[in-house]
C-alpha cells in the first residue's frame, strides 16, 4: 500500500504520524475485500498518531437500496444494517490477528453510532441540508456530482434528489473528520480519488462557496488516496 495522492496535507506530514486515521467503508465498494482491509489496517497502524477507526457507512446505504431496488424504508435499512454486520464481523476477525497493543488502538463505528457520538454531525449536517434547500447553486453542484458518479443507469428527478442525501449525510465526515469524545480522527484514507474529494477540498480552501465554509467547522480533515 502506498500514498498515491494527498488532499489538504502532504505525504511527509502523514508519514510523520501527525494524524489519527479513519477508514470509511462504503457498503457498495467491492474494493474492501478481507485482504485489502487487512492491508489497510496494517498501513494505518504504521502511520497513525495513536488511534485507528473503521467507520462502516451501512445505514446510509439504505438510500441506495431504496432508490435502486425500490425497497421501502424499513426493508432498505434492514438490508443495509445486515450488510454492515457482515463487514463488522470481517473486521473483527482481521483485528483478532493483531497484537494486544495494536488492538487497543482500533475502534469500529457503525453509522448509527456515528450519528449519535460525533460532535460535528448533529450540528453541521442540518446546515448542509439547509444549504442544499436554500442555495440553488450548491444544490445543482451536488446533483451534478451524483449524476456523474452514478452513470450505470438513469433515475427520475426524485430519485436523484434522494440519492443526493447520501452525499449530504456523509458531507461533514468527509469535510471535517470524526470528532468523538476521546479522539479526533483527522485523516481518512480511501482507495480511489473521487470527484467528491476534489469538490470538498475546494470548499475547504474557500475556492468555492466561501459562505458555506464559514458555516462549517474550522477543523478540516485530510485525505490520502492509498492503494
């Protein structure tokens, strides 16, 4: 595993162990195999400041199930949670193989736990939804991002609006990191560069939507593309 690109930081800063690292796992991303997760964990343990967090984006994947598979909300959430449980079990088996000292550095967080425990989520996620509602330019940018990333099939206007909620839900974590009571995770690693990462970096640096930047946390997460 190597750092291919860094956003809002440098390779030197990452390798100096400046950050606590979190690994966001998207349910629909097939890259997150057992072997790749094991390598990601080993890499993160090597370069983290003190802690490593796995964030399983399970509950919000119900949005995709609801739109793509036309499942009702209850069944979509149930399926997403079940998939999240499978990933958690896979991670637990991987973690069981590391040393006792390293085990103490690792935490697994499911999305419903993230919503309750993160200090940023409850304050700033409603602001993102309000921006989406009130700022037509921002809404257009989000919808264009969604349409450009989901290009395997077409959806209705309502479908794209619903799919955009996935990005709105994860916005704060990708923008400012994970801020729990004891630890702040301010570097996340992901296997592929995405249009979202470029979009968020522009907001972080006030190149676009400077007024939105002022409404969001001063803390800005760093991103490393690692594969």
